[in-house]
C-alpha cells in the first residue's frame, strides 16, 4: 500500500517533530488513512477467471485464524473446497429437481460444510490446475458440469414410474472434476500426502490444524427477519441452506469493528457491482453526489479482475457520504440492488483525515492496484452493501453473545 509521512506537531509549548505514517489508496490521492488495527494475513492470491471468491476469501480467513492460534504459514487448497462443494451442490440440484443453484458461486458456509465431511489439504498438494494453465479459469469446466447435471436431471424427469437413475452419474461428475481440477479418491482417507515428513490424509490434516468449525458464525442484518435470531439468507449461493444470526445495523458494524479491535479478522460478503466500488482506486465509498463518477468498460461476469475503469473525485479525496439506515439498506436488498457478488477478507480498521472509518480488505484479484491487492471500504459502504460476515464467535462482544444466546 502506498504510504507517506506527515511531519509536524507542537508538544509542551516547544516545537518537536513527530512522524505520523499514513497510507493512501492510489497515486495522487489526497486520502490519508491512519491505521487503527492491522492484522496479519497470508499473501494476496488471484482467483483467476472463476467465480470462486468465496473459497479464496474464506480460506484466507481461516489461514489468519491459524496464525492467530500460533500456527502461521499455512496455505490451504481453495480448489479442494471447490471440488467437494460441487459434489454437494450436484446432490442438492437433483434432489430439488433443479431448483437450487448449480454454478461456480458459493458462500462462506460451504467451507465448514466441506471441512466437516471431507477435511482439507494444503494448496501444494492440490492446486486445481489440471488443465494446462497457470491461472484458474473455469468457464469451460462450469459449462460441462452444468451440462452433465442437466442431462441427469432430464433423464430423471423422463423415467417411467418405478425406474430409478443409474448409480454412476456421480462417477461421471467426478470424472469431469478429476480431469479439470485433479483426482481425489471418493474415500478421502485414501488421499495420502506428506507435510514436513509426516503422512496425512484430508481428515487427519484437518484434525492436525485444530480448527473447530462449530466455533464460527455468520452475521447479517436485514429487517425481513426478526433481530437477534437465526435466519436463512435467501440468496442463490446459499445452497447449503445454512443459517446466519440477524442483528440490527449498528450492532452489525459494531461486531465488525469489535472483532478487529480484539484481534480477529473476518470473511466479508458484499455487493461490488456499484459504480462507487473501484478496486483500481483501492476504494469503496457511498458518495452522496454520484454525478462525478465516469465509468469506462465493464466488469466481467465474476468480478474477478480490476473491473471497469472509473474516475471520480470521491476516489481522490474524502467526500460527503450517504447516511445509511436499516430502512435504506433493506430497500437495496429487496430490490436486488444489493446482491451476493463477492467474498473478501477484512483484516484492518483505518480512519481518514475527517475521522471516517474504513475496513482494510484483502481481495482475491491479484496485486493489480496501488494497494497491492487490498482496498479500503468505508463504514457507509459496509452498512449499505454487506450481505454477511463470517467470524469466530469469541470475536463477538459479551453483550451481543448474550443477545444471540451464544
């Protein structure tokens, strides 16, 4: 991230030089971000041309969790999670007669769903690049998988009474996944690998890491569900049908900042399709006046690159932002203006020269901006565009835990 030093202060009536280090979002910007909290994270990666941000961001979060527990240096396999999640999605797709999502997208709940059942492996053991490129690209894979599943679904619809599907369609699906991502035995305990001289399989490696998936919770904030209770987010990528705790908006932002202040990072799912989100500029804000934003080009399908080129004064200097309320947030969600676009990893808390607070967010689009793959998201942007956050339950305040009966 770009940084510079501001010098100058008067102390006890005499002139004394005090250095204050600030960061900024891009070359030439007048933003001055002061660090409040900055937590460790593993290196920024690229999800390539895939819709697998949910796996990259959640595993980045769990890698930081391992670091918090004194187990630094782990790089977990995003594509192992993707492989196993596809099998789960396929089963749900057939059982619901095609009425659930079967695509590249996913949600943070997918990661514990996989880890509980199938464990986890290091990235060096399973990189998921079995198709001859150095960068992830799933356009062809997703089309073939969807075609396979629709073929199975159509065959099922055409069966006469008393007849059943073959027992081999899941093997066909595995065959496609094996060809594109790499082979994983159906019994994962047969998947043997060695780390630092010790042999593991995905289950024993999971147990060695010591992460308890029951320690993690999802929070959201939408008024179409009762507050301080569990709800199921009605988004297509929630094929697991898992639950989130629903809290009022102020508690939602409070939980995010409290977690960081207590040394806990969190995974963050949000809408990034708005003109006032600009990864190239390293900034996500909600300017009250949006008329200065000029967009050239367009974002790709999965928002997996820097996206359209945008120019506006709000990306170069602090401006007045909209006041986001529970009601205005809900309107965006109800009207599908706020959708489940992207999973990211929040690792820091900063404030600008006007006192506005921002999350520091690790992205999975490579290090292609002036912030080395990170960006700053304002409090207003978080309140306006967040779908949910995923974090350790001990990151919550005692008061919020009590309200949620945790």
